[in-house]
C-alpha cells in the first residue's frame, strides 16, 4: 500500500491550496456554499495532479531506472507494475472529472479542470523537453489552480493575483531547475534530459530577475488604490515585509545552501519560511476580516 501512496505523491497536494486564495481575498471565506465549491475544486485538482504524476512516472520509467535516486520510485523499482500504474492513472483521472460533475456541476470549473489536464499531458509528452517552455508550463499550472478556485467560488480573480501567482511559481520552478543543474555538474547524471539546456549562470541571472520583478509587483499591488479601497486599509504594504523575508530566505536556500530541489519539501521543512507564510496569512486575514 505504501508503494501506491508514494506513486500518487500526496505530499504534493499542498500545491493545490492555491485554489482557496480567490475566496480568501474575495472576503467570502465565511460563505459555506462557496467554500464547499472550493473544496470540491481542491479535491478534483488533487486527483488530477496525482494522475499526472503517475503518467509522468510511466513515461519516464526507462530513464528513472538508470537514475541513482529515481530508480527507487515505485514503477522504476518494479514495486508497482506498469499495468497497475495505468489502471491507477485512468481511475484517478475519471474520479477527478467525476467529482466536479457529481458534486459541483459547474461548466466553468470543468473547463478549467480539463484545461489543467490537457496542459499537464502536453508537459509530460512534449513541453518538458523544451527549455523555457518547461518552466513556464509548470508556472501556468499554478495560475490554473487560481482560476479553478475563482470559478468554483464564482469570484472574478484580479489581475494582481494572476500575475503574482505566475511569478512566484516561476521563481520556485527556476530554483528547482538550478538544483537539477548542480546535481548534473557534480555527477554528470541528468535528473531530467532538459537539464543540459540550462547552466548555473543562466539560471542565477533569471532567478535574480524574476525574484526582483515578483517583489516589485507585490509592492505595487499593496499600494494600488483599488486594493486599498477594497480592503479599506492603508497599510496593506505592511505584508510586504514577510514576502521579502520569505523570498530572501528561499534565495539563501537556493544560492547558498543549494537545497532547492523540491519547493514543497523545502517549505514543509524550513521553519523560517513557515513563519513567514503564517505571519503573512494572519496579517492579511486581519486586514481583510478584522
């Protein structure tokens, strides 16, 4: 059973928490109907993302078997057969779509979910082999999570949340790609074939650029007249201190400690980042709902 749990990677479901941001910022977190719709979207995306992870492992099984670390994955190690993996993939995909149809029959949410599924299939078979497009596709997947949450809760996402989500996700993906490059330089074993299309200098420049643009964009968001008026607060910019601290810490992990191999695990293990995220959420919750 543990092998099947490892196969669907439940730890990665935390990425789908982005679904709840639209209802949070729309000041509608207390609306049980909209909250339930967001929960359904979250469940559907968790099932779909797990299905994609299974498909990705199926597609990369030969490469994973030759890799010193990935050879321990359930399919590559043989602990889960290809036939069983295909069955789980199809089952999870059907459950993902079925959850929306049965629990939240909403056309806009279904369209976003199908778009997310199509994008990730394109990534598995094509986009992950094209430099630049590979990281942008992953980042756009986070935007679709935001759109899914907005569709489910029937709120209109602001252009700010779309921009910020894309930039933050791109920053995290580039940091992960840098770690892949470092491993390739040390072992001459590519974690993924596309790694050879990057190098450390190129990624260092891009990570610096994206992190700067992300921070500037966030500050512009906090002082935007529309945002100040919506939240009826002139001190939204105070939340930027936690964003700055969090980004600086992640840059330290990436450039100094060189341990940015998995954004999810980095955030789940690093206490400093957890405190930054928690303080940011609490301060924003006070601004919006206090």
